[in-house]
C-alpha cells in the first residue's frame, strides 16, 4: 500500500514505519477490528491517523483525556489536517456547529470523550457522517480488570450498533492478558485480532534503590547521568520542594502539577522540552501527549499505585532508543504509605454520601433536577466551603462517578469563545438602538472574523487594552450581550468539568454496588501487591518482572538492571580469578591476615568477587585459616 508511505512522508517526514505500525494500519484498512498493543512512545497515534487520511471520510477518535485530545488536534491542525475535539466545556450551540462541520465539511478527525457518545445529538449526527474508522485510545479503560477503568468506556460498544460496518482500532500501552481479552469482548470484535509489539525496552535500565536519603541520591543521579530527566512524586507540595532542592545543588529544575494555571504549565513544559530546564519535578499530571525523545532518566521518588502506571511513566525515558534509566527510590516507610493510600482510596459510605450532598448544595441542585448540567469544579474551593478533606472528596467522587451519577473530566484550559446569534441586519439595528455598544461591537467584528458562522476564541484582556477599559468591563459587556441574545459567550476555564449524568437523588438514596466496591478494592490490593513484589524481588531481572506482569514470559534478562548488574558482579571469570588470587598470594606471602583486612587490601575489584575467590582458594586448599583464625597460604 504505497499511499500510506506517501502520507507518512508528507505529513510526518518519515520514510518508514516503526515496528508493528504498518501491520496495524494494513489490518484496519482491510476492515479488521484490531487491538494494537504498543509501549509508551511506540507511535500509537500514527496507527489511526494514517489510515484515517488514507480513506475517504472521517475518523472518530475516542479518548478519556481532554488535554491529550486538544494536543493531538493542535498537532494535526499544524500539519494542515482538519481536526476538531468536542469537550464538556463547549456550549451546546458550539457542539452543534462542530458536528455539522463533520457531516458537511472536510473534517478528517473528530475527537470525542466517551461520555459524548451517550448524548442524542452525537448519536444522530454520527449516523449522518461518512465514518471510515473508530479509534479507541487508552482502550484499557474499558476493562474493570484494568488499573484505570472508566465506566463511560462501557458505552463505547454502542458505536457498533450505530456504525456496524466500521472497523474498530483499540490502542493501549498497558494491558495484562486478561485486560487484552476483556477489551476485545467489550468492543464486540468480530474476531480476536491482537497486534503486539513487545513491551521490552532494551535501551532502558530499570534500577531499584533502597534509600533513606532520597534527595541526596537524586542529586547524585542528576550529576552522573547527563541529559534531561523527569522526577515523579505523589503530591503537589513535593514538586516545588524537590525542584528547589535540586536548584540549591546547581541543577536546573522546575516543578509542574495540575494546580498551576494553563499559561504557567505551558511555559514550564516548553522550557523543559526545549532543554532550557533540565529536570522537571512533577505529579502524574505531566507526560501525557508529550513527545520528548531524549529523556535520559525518569526517577520515581514515591512508590506508584500500580505497575501499569509505573511502566507508562518510566516509559517516557529513552524514546530515541539511546541508553536511559528508569529509577525507583524506595524505603520501608514507602511500603506503609502505599498501603495507607490504598485504604484511603476506598472511603466509607457515609463519607461518599456526605460528598454527594455537598455537591448538590454547592451547585444548588434540588432533588430530581440537574440531569445533563455541567459545572466547573474547583476541588480546593469546594473542600474549603464544606470543611472536607481533598483526598476523601476525590476518591468519593470517583465512586459516585463509577455508579453513573456524575462525570468528572480532567482539568484542561479552554479559552473564552463567542459567536453572534443574530444576522447582520439585526445586529445593525441593535447598534443603532444601543449606541453605547457600537464601538465595542465594531471592535469584536474587526478582531474576530467569522463570528456570524462559528465560535471564535477571544481574549478579554487584549480587548480591554484596545478599548482602554478594564477587563471586568469587557466581561460585563459580553454578559449583557449574551443576556440580550446578541451573542453566545463561553468564558475561559481551566478547571475540571463536573456533569450530573443522572437527576440528583437524596443522598440517603445514593447506592453503590457492594460487589463492585469490594471487587475494586480486591483488584487495587492485587496491584499494590505486584508493586511490593517488584520492590522486594532481588533475584529476577527487573525487565523480566515487568514483562511477565504484562504476559510476556519468554524473555531474556536485560543485563543492565540493578539485579542483573549484581548477578554479573558475582560471576567470576577465569582471568578475574587469576588476577585476584595472584594479589591474595602476594599479600599473604608477607603475613597472614584476617578476612576483612584481606578483602579491603585489594582495590578496584568488587567485594563479592574477592570473597568468591577466597572461598574457591580454600575449597581447592590453596588457602586455610591458622590457629589464630587468620588466612594464610597452605604452602
């Protein structure tokens, strides 16, 4: 299929595909449902973007992360490819126009969150589109066996009824064997079809270090490993503290977490990508959709909740296939904290009900109301208002969401947008009748083309500067125009969006499946145990442990993790034995020595190999202990 190579070179500048990419693309172009398992950084997006461009029509992409959708839409748009994303922060009219453009325009990629698929407007319009492919990103979210299950993903199978003849491409970088089977079953594959590139990363050395002073070790790592790095920590406060510590040791560093405003996050991310910042200290909010191939080390300061999460985050090291390090620092206190985190992830029923009741009060939603209503959700303001603990609230919301009462999106930045809702003649009449708004409206028309047809991004601050008025006055005028149905005004947001997917119920009637709750807790404990097993294992290659977790059993030791390096140190080659035994004989010819002194007298050789050599020499009767318990030569 020469066309797919032409597309690859035209839009991405590559002359050939990475391993498995072409096989996946050919599979879906032949109309086959396909599950693609590619490691982090394996080029998953190309697997649906190339066939989407190769065929007539539009490719539907389902993704759980709004920030990732917006990144991919931006990247496609920069290549001259028409793509849009529909999110929960968009106005109903804005969604209507976007879907119309997909039906009648030349849009090639429509990105949707799984929740959007449940809305009637999307269901109706999808059937009017010429859909060539359905791509399900992060498809492990559909499986309750997975580490990141999303209830909304279970609704995706409805696409099979709406678009029965369209092939499905499911993609993921982290899936165990049972999750692989579950994905295909839940997405109603016509026949099982898995294309998998080994998760093995031959250039990445997985290192586990038991450290009490983690920060001192982190400085050593940054000084010994050249190039850029990522340091993952569990909470926001730590990101700033550790970045400051690194800077105090003359290491270029910055911090990043979801609580920062969008502009600050973009600046920090850009500075790191462009190598102006060497080390970024972050929560797991950082990394999704970031394609920086030359990351030389990824350090985890805290134990991850699952090996899936660890493998995905560690996989951001060495995407250029040059040597890189994935280092996990831990101590006994971390194990206690991990167990505590699992416990706090499962709040009691009263705490869950309390959170739900507080939500209803916060947004003033009466019982029986609220269906489909969406609100910006600031967890810190919410917790302050009701004196609730943020961790308890977050985990309670997850369970309320799992049971289908609400939907909580990830935080993302959405600029302010406006659209004129009246025609030119009626607008002119409004300007004549309201001269105080004449200059303001003219400024809008002059600065933002297309307001009669589409929503346009605006900047209230820039408008205020041009009009020489305060930003608050600009917002006030925009709100007045909206109230008078002259425009639709969607203010800027960078908060998560919370949607009530069922009418609000009385909190005492809120029900959670006990079976669902207990099975989720059981799986969380199993994932925790897998992490603890990884930290406690001292005899099996780290790479083999990780690969076995994902179902790859027949693999070789990597030869570069901490376990493999320790094993190599213990193996004694003939020339090493001869060299060490020669030094021992020279030392003991002078006088007998105690074991510790003899070992310490031999330099530039690992202690294990010296002791091994001494034991072999005793076994072969070249050495012995005298009556004073000192080592000496036998002759």
